[in-house]
C-alpha cells in the first residue's frame, strides 16, 4: 500500500494503527482491514473517474456503489439467455461435507469400541483409528469454514444477494473514517446536509418535472445544475406534479417499479417519459452490476407482462435481479434526463442527441 501523504510504499507492519510509520500521518482506509480492500489513493481515483475528471458532482451512495462494483461484478446474476433462469449460487456444499465427515467419525468410533450395527462387522481397529485421526480435524476445519462463511454473509461476500446491504449502517457512515482523517468528504462529493427535501410542488415556470423516489438521485441532479439548465423541477412525489406538466420518471430496474412506471403513464393526462432504468438498459451496459433479488413478486411480473411487451430475457432478468439507480454515474443520470426531456419535446440548448449510458461509465 502507498501512503496517501508521503507516497512511500508501506508494508503491513509499517501501517499499524491506521498511521504511516514514516510520516506519522493517519489515513482513512487500509486494504488489510477494509472489507472492500480500499485505500485512500484508490478512493481518490474512483472519485476522479466517477466525476469524469471533476466535471460532475456525486453523492456518498454513488461513490460507495462504485467502490464495491468489483465485488458485485464477481457475484451478480448472469445476463439471461436462452433457457431457464439461473438460480442464485448454492452454498450448502461445506455443510454436506461436514455431515459426511461426522458420519464417518461415528462409524470409526463405533468400530473402535466394538461391533457396529451400522457396518455389520467391524473393520480392523487400525483402519478405524486412522480414519478417526483424519476425519476429526477435517470436521473441525469444515466447522470453522462454515462459521467464517456465515460471518461473511454480513459483508461483501453476499453483498450481491437480495437487499442485504454492503454497508449495514448506510453508505454515508461508510465515509466516517474519511471525515475523521481529512475533515471533509472526498472532492466533488455532495454531503447530505446540502440536500434539499424535494417535497415542494413544481414552480409555475417549470418546463418539466423530474420525479424520483430516491432523494439521493435528485440531489445528484440538483448538484449538477439540471434544474437550471433544463427548467426542471425535482420532486420525490408524482402527486405534486400538475397533470399538464411533462414528467420524467427515474426508478430502479425492478419489477414493481417497471410496473409502477407503466401504470403512471396510463393514469396521468400529461406526457410521462421514463429516463432510467429498464432491464434492457442494464443488460446492454458493460460493468453495470445487478443484484440477486428475493422480493420480485410474480404478481408484479405477471401484471407487467400484461401492460408492457418486454422481451423474454427481460422478464427472466426481472424475476431474479434488480439494479438501483445509484449504480449509475452522475454523467449517466444527467444524460438520461436530457434524453427523456428531448423525447417529451422540452427544448433546451444543452439537450443533445447522446446515447443513453454512453462513454464515461
């Protein structure tokens, strides 16, 4: 690891206590103890890439998701293809091996003490003793491995499954060590106290309303000047938007949200454009990870199938996966909103014909 202050290479014993042994200055993250193997210089590189070299501002959740993208890509649901859906990976193999080992220990012990009804005639005691010596440490090792696997379930090992968070205390708390060491969040980050509530109705002069249930996504759009450039009002409640005002809806790539988007478009008198996310957008975008879902309702998928003609692989994906909006970079979110306003006919000098989720992911 390289010290973020003096830039000297540090071995493990030279960075004990979260401090460089050469310049004596502290650092926020140590890859030896951080479950995402982060260090301060890597955080800065991730922030530079996420902000496109400082051109965009980002939120704590966006940088946290970007920091654990490598782990998610290693354990995410596969992109559906021909054939049935692939179930989540099973983790019961060590348990089966432990059961076999324990059964072997029981047989060996029974053979050593006398005739065993399990095997009929007892094998030679020497063979039973050797089996007992081999199987006992093997069973203990399996117990340790299973215990470690269960501990790992609360960390990055199973971060891609269901809704179990990578950051149990929240993405904001994950950056507390950084705040303690540097006194401020990473450069370009929009920290929560600066977030507006987004609970006011759109002003009368608004040209379009951008609606999203995730306040953090709206904070990212606000920090990057979307309301000023597009004449857009940002709100978390579609009920606050007048019926005549065009609406841009952002939501997670998930069965219930896809269903909600279709129902909203049919119930509102004004035009509604969905900016992100759809299953096909996630599947077509490289390095955009998904998560195993345990909450996809078959009723939502069936209702969506009656409302929206999605491809078969999209329905397969919705049954087993979901992707949150915070996986997108600020540039991707801004471009998605600009493209949606263009489809709605909202004119603006900054709206350009740029493909969704273009370069700079």
